[in-house]
C-alpha cells in the first residue's frame, strides 16, 4: 500500500540558514509517528512545510500522491491536513464551540448548521470541556485553549493530524489524560505526526520515530531502537552523555 504522506528531499532555507536539509520520510495511513529532536532541529519547520505555513525551497510533499508543497495553508487544510501549534492559536473573541465550528466549516470535510454544532459539542466533550461550550476562549486557561485547538483540528476530519508539542505544559495528571486522548484518536484510524519532547509519551504512543538534528534526519525506525541509538542520545544530550 502506498504511503498516505510522502516527504521527498524537502529543503527549507532562510537566506544562508538551512532549517530543513533534504529530509525524506513516509507516513502510512493510520500511523502515529513521532517527530523528535532537540530545540532548533527543524521539527516545527517541517510541520509548517507540511501544513502550508511555509513553502519549501526545494523537494516534494504529497498527500495521497497529490502534490501539496507550496500550496496555501487553507488549501492544504481543505485537502486534509490539520494541526495544532506550539504556541496556541485560538479565536479569542469567540466561544469554545464557535472555535471548533470553524474547524468543521473550513476543514477537510465541511459541515454546516446543526450537524457542525453537534460535532463541535461532541469533540469538546471528548477533550474534557463538556458544559463549557459557551465560555469565551479568552476566559479559559492555557491548557483548556490547547484542548479547544485540538478539537478544532479534529472537526474537519483531517487525513493527517499534526500535533506540535500538544502535551507541553501539562501537569502529570493532565499528561496521562492527554496521552490517553491521543491514543484514542490514533485507535480510531487517524494518521498523526506528533512533535514532542516528552519522551514518555513518545515511548507510550509511537511505534516509529523520525529524529532530526540541525535540520537533517539522523534516524528513522522503531521508537525503542531509535531512542537507544547513541547518535540520537548525542544529539539530545551532547557527547559527554552519549
């Protein structure tokens, strides 16, 4: 079976700085892939390239064999890529349910009216916000805003869900709930790429990892093997700890 998402020799340069350096990998339908690396390794840039926030300098990105590299972000969302952000992006003047409705209306599978609102309420309940649908997002905590952002991403029924450090900042109880939620999303057949620094979550959730360092892919394989790789340990901790 061909991969759902194919990244082929993708490069992104900002002047003389190469943030992503000829990286290639594939993601199968239904896979939960961990994309990991130290700060500044190019992980978020890669998500930005897949989602259309940035255009690659060179290389190809294809979803279901359809080229998407360089398309506008809203077009890629329509094709089937949704994401959360490292720094939460919500619509602060709107309520929780209105934020999620935006994902239903403008996402991959568009819903309107009562079906869209019913889905938005269902997703808010799933992420732990039942009964808070009418609360303005601006009045919610950062963690609850992250929950809303995830519900909004799911509302468009994306083919690929990109999670950019969605678990960051959660306390231990919230982290357990968050891991369970991502596991449930994956179990439903959703294809997920998660950028994450919480290695316990990577070990618990991801059968496979891609590791980036200084813009280059340095490892790709089963999570247990990759996380024991001396080169990966060195990239995270430095030579003295490898």
